C-alpha cells in the first residue's frame, strides 16, 4: 500500500519542494497551504503522516496540530513540524504540542526521507 503524506506550507516554493521530495521517494502527496486547510484535508484524506509548517498566517502549525490531536479521526496521524527555528526550545515546544519530530529549514531531501522512514 502506498503511504499518503500531507505536506502543509503557506510558501508555494517550499510546498512544491517538499512535494517533489516526497513524490520522488515514492509516496502519494496531498498538499495544504494553511492550518485550516490542513485540518480539512487530514479529516477528508486520512494521511499516514503530516509535514506541518509552523509559521503560517491566521493559524500556525502548532495550533493546527493541537486541533488534529483533539480529533478522534486524526489524533493518531504523526505530525512532523517544519520550521526555520530549530532551537532546543522549539523542539521541546513541538513535542509538547504533540509533534513527532522537527525538521529545520533549509532541509535536504535526506532530512525529509529519514523522518518518513522513522515513522512509516
């Protein structure tokens, strides 16, 4: 079965980059460009894994993650945060919010694929 991965980023360039890495690794990708859209897509599509940008307009990745973790339909989907901030505090906050990992921008395809391999 091919795993389905939801990539969330409000930057079109970053989203396309992430989409290409995941597709080339042999996975199906769905994309969302906001926290709200991420929640809708996660409920509708039931992805196996979510890469969630942290800094987005209106609703950030942490808020979206909390909402997904409170929903019975989506609470078991692992979420990896993608952020330009990779300080220890950011990693702790990511874990407290329910994230399963954190990838720092700029990332390499290897960084993304390692996270997928760890969780799927």
